[in-house]
């Protein structure tokens, strides 16, 4: 038979005091509520003796604080998100908070379910990389005055805090660098997506091309291609169709990985035959 978990009521009955007194002492409010040091010590000693551990969920519901922040991204195993998560965890811990990590797989329904679940557990805040079509849920969090920061992607229509890379400016500078290195026919390989960061990177690329009058070709890879080999084959076809390309700019690192495989398969040498540039920093680079 399972052993019954000790409750605050059990402690109060064992010591012959009120449940409220025990609750105040456990939650660190003994001095504020003018409970004697003798009584506080008595309860503290008894709790240690029986090995009582308070329910964090019950405490968070009672106090309105869980000291927990949710970090919700597309894929927490991605090297970029994982490295950021480590820094967030370190900062949070120093300030008395814990981090819960989760991945949405860029699925709006999964994102909504996760947010709903964490709200019921009374977390203190959310750091979210929004999926497409998550606007209404984000608006609800804002209306409920939830602590919220968008990360890596933002929703231009919403007046909320966000932390993002300067995607358009960075992509423009990167393209100008290729042009300054002598590239005249540049291919831009990106994801066929309405995500703000991808649109901004394409805009930056096109801005630089227009400014310098260079030639361009663009390949948009469907985000629904699961097999990486298929991505590599698409890039091979793109290169075969445009043999005059002397540089490739990949909008994200996983496309760059597949691009390198495509170039190897075609026997292209870097940088003799074609120059390569990738958005995102990855340890393999």
C-alpha cells in the first residue's frame, strides 16, 4: 500500500498549532506574521525530522509564483538554441529561477498545447520562438499580462518585447562582402517560408544586389522536405541549371551543410570554383 504523503494539515495536527501558522513558516513569512522564533524553530525541526518536502505546484498556486520560466523554441537540440539555452539557464539560476525547455517543431498546435499546459502550472514567464499563426495565443498571453519575450523571431504587428538578430542588415552586409570579394553571380539558397527572419534575410540579400547591380538567382527550399538528401539534390539541380554562379549564400546553417554535400557531389572546389557564405554560426564552420 502506498504511503500517504504528509500534508501541512498533518504537521499542524502533530504539533497542535494552526494550519495557517505552519503555512506561513514554510513559506518564509514567520517574521512578517510575527510568529515567535521558538515556534518557527519547532516547526522547522519537525519538518526536518519527518523529511517533509512541500509541493512546488501547490506553493506556486498559493503564492502566484513558481520561479520557473519556459524557454520554447523550434528545436532545443539545434546547436544555436541549445547554446542560448545554456546561457539563459545560467542567468536564471543566479536569480533564483529554473528553466523548462521544450520544442514546438514549428507546429502551431503543439505550441498552443504547451503554452496552455504551462499556464495551468503557473509559470512566471515565457521566452518563445513563435511558430507561424501563433499571433492569437501571443495576444492572449499579453492580455493576461504574462511576462513574455519573443526570441529569434518577432511578430511586427504586436507591441511586445523581442530579441532577434538584425537579419536584414546582416544579410545585406554579408552579400556586399561577397561582391567585394569579386563575386558577380550570386545564388541565394533559403527556406520557402513567411517567417520574419527568413523574409528579412532575403530582403537584405536583394537590397545589396540592387545597390551593386550584381546578378542573382534564388532557390527556395520547401520547409516540408524531411529528407536532407532531397535538399542536397535540389541544390545540385540549382547549381546545374545556373553554371555561371560564382558564389552561394545560404540563409541558414542546415542548408549550408546540404549545400556543401551538393558541391562535393558536383566536384566543385571552394573557393576556387565557387565562394560560400552561410548565415548563422555553427561549430562545424
